[in-house]
């Protein structure tokens, strides 16, 4: 049997910009801008400075820049640090069916590669990102069991390799070796998610870095593997366990997964968004306050409960709070909105908010899909005995319940202004215009110029 990795490689090397339909190009541009924004707010996130400092111990270089700070570093370092910045606030776009932050690794990889190679056109950027997203999402959609490993990291590596390989003009054999060398460096344990550790986002960074390394090694002629996906110890034997590639391979290049991507309206894990959506609807309709609420119950699919059903407590840290659905619901009830400052230490140590979150329990519903994030229901019992309920089938931010252009532009501008070194409105507006007309851009390095403060 020929391993399916060869069919993925064939799709990557044979697909051209002209093959990408207009709706997929538009979605790619929209989510590139979103990633730039969350990468900016991520520059002010925890452990960014320490990560950059640590990377400097392992070699110097000026190939590419870290977004916002402008530090010049080797290409693998830029890919790693920028991917971490995109994910560390849990604000990055996601493919819900694949359970994958499919753009978070590939965009930093190809932009770092563009800086190292002396430029890349806007059409090349759209092509590399759209194809990389397709590779990541299709791997995620093929999985028929729940998450054993951190899928945004594991599929992100394959996306990064795919994107870089296009820029380097790899043939199918070289790309297959690059995929296999990347697979040998794959990382992504779910333990950081379970503990609410910032190592979660760093794992996407590790895989972005390793994608660059894998392409460098493959280009140098180093040996690879053949059974990357379906071998006895391949990806679908060790990482996902059960899979079905028949529909995926039949539709690759026909269904563009970037059109199925969802925005995150809130800076918390996507698995909290259904709860947040329902809680905000209840708060808006009933003008709820903390002292009115006796208790609440959040009902969600088993995967969602596994990811964000953790209890609130007094010693939460930032990533635990972002992945704690009772805390997110409590913020929604109390404030009628959920923003970046709600995940600053002062907010998630607030005794009133935490006390309310402790009165919120989580239950699993009977959804049999091991990768489902919805439907969810929020049930609130008031102190006067009234019970309020709100269900959500399609979560806000999903393309079937999409953010408007005004809403996602507002998100981008807030994130740019909230960077460690705030980006001026002039630069932010310029970035929006550049991305809107990305097909016409001769050199995407100007995008990185606008991501750097000053």
C-alpha cells in the first residue's frame, strides 16, 4: 500500500494560486490579518521575553524578525516565537471539525522563510497558507478518535512543511522526506492542556521551528521515511489511532478548508466559546448580576468537557483561566463581555468572580462525536428560584454564525493597540489595506515591517 503522505505531497506541489477559488483566497486573507492581530497581542503575553532570551543561547542570526519586538533571529527561531505569540492568548482562528489551529504554525513559517530568502509575493503567501491550512485540517478531519496529542501542534508541523516546501520548489520526493523528518520531530502532549500550562502554546512553536529544520534537512538530502501517515508506527498508528482518509483524499483540492475556519471572538480556548456565547446571550436578555445567581450548569460534549470543564479555584494562573469554562461563564455573567484584561492576574484573582465561578458546574451531554465542540447549554438558577436556559448549536465565530467584517476589524485593531510595543493606528490601517489587496503585493516583507513597532 502506498502511504497517503505521497498523495498529500502531490497535492501540495501541483496546486497553484490559480487553483484556489476566490472564496478561499478571501478567507485566507481574512485569517492572515486575524493572526497578525493575535500575534501582536501575544507579544504582551506571558513568557515571551524569556522565550526570546532563551532562544538566543542556541545561536545567533539575522534571517527573520520576531513580530512586534523586531529582534532579528535565525529562521527557525522566528517561526517558533511568532507561532507562540499567535497562540499564547488563545485568540487564534480554528477549524472546529479538525480541532486544529490550522494557520498558527504555517503563517510564521512561511513569513520567516520569506525573510530569509529575500522576499515573497502576496500571491505566494496566499498559496502557501491556504495549502498549509488544507493539509493540517484534512489530517485533523481524518481522525475518528478524540485528542490523545495536542492536534494544533502535530498537524501544524505538516502545515509548516507544506508551506515552506512550495517556496523552495521541492519535488514530491523531497517534500515526502521533509514531512517524514518533521514527523520524527513531532511534539504535542495534552498534559499542558490538562494542567493549563503555557507550554501548550509553546508546543505549536516547537512544531513551527521543527518544520523549518525538517525542510532544511530534506533540502540537504538527508534520508526520510515512507510510512509517515499509515506505517505501523506512523502518524495514524501512534498519534490518532483511528482514522478514515477516503473522503479526505477524494476531496482534497476540491473543498478548501480555510473557508471552514472560525474566528475566536473571545481570548479563551475555542471550547469555552459556546458557553461564553450562551452566557452572554443570557446576560444581555436578563441583565444578570453575580448576586442574583445561585448556581449554573454548563452542559457540553465530552471533548469540550475534557478540554475546558476544569473547576475554578483561587490559585488559577492565566492559561488555566483561559481554559476554564466556569471562569469564562462567570466573567460573561458579570460583565456582559470577555476581553484580554479578564485574563490578567488581577481579574482571575478577583474573589467575587472566582466565587461565582465556583458555583458553576460542568456536565457532558450525549453527543457521540469525540471531536465535537457543540451543542452546549447554559442553565442558570437564580436565588429567587427562577431557572434560565440558553442553548447554542453553532458557536459565534463559526462561518455559519460569523463575525462581521466590522467585528473582526475591531478585534484586529484592539489587538494591535494592545501589543507589548503598541502598533500605531496608521500602521494598523496600512496593514488592513495591504492584506485586503494581498494578491497585488510584490514583497510581503512589508507586512512584517508593519508588525514591528516604531
